[in-house]
């Protein structure tokens, strides 16, 4: 069983940055992939980024490439999503998730509660 808690969301102006954190508890953290997803009001949840268990492999949605960076620290049982040059269209609830399998679809076993990111123009 893995429990996830996101933090670091907030309100920023366009062009600003935020760093989301995902703190994990439970077993197998360092053997699981961590994914990041987001859901804007009235829209379906969409893939943002994912990072494999070692941190050596990452995948990003096209809109996230060059602006967002996923990382993790297995010694701290934590993952991070650094978001730079934020745009109003990045406004959403952001979720971290974990699963044995690295994937870009939201078929992850464990999910956090989400953290709100609001970007104003």
C-alpha cells in the first residue's frame, strides 16, 4: 500500500514558477514509477509527466516539454514537479500517482488527493 500527499500548489502570475511535491508512505516506493496528471474544470484528467523508479527515464506531454521537470528522491520517498513559465491554461488540480508500470495514461494504482494550481494572466 502506498499513500501519496501532494503539496506546493498555489496561485501565480503567468510566467511564474511552482514546485509541486509528492510525499509517499508505504512500501515499494523506490520500485514504482511516479506519474503527474492534471484536471482542469470541465475537462478530463490528462497526462503531464512520468518518471521511472530510478529517475533516469522521464516522459512529458508535449505542452510540458521544456517547461516542466519531473524528479524524485527515493531516499526521501518524494517526487517533484518543477513547473516554469506557467501559463493560464496550466490552471488545474495536479495529481501525483504511482504504479509498478511506467505509463502515460492514468492507469495508475495509487493517487494523491491533488493540489490546486492557478495561473493568472
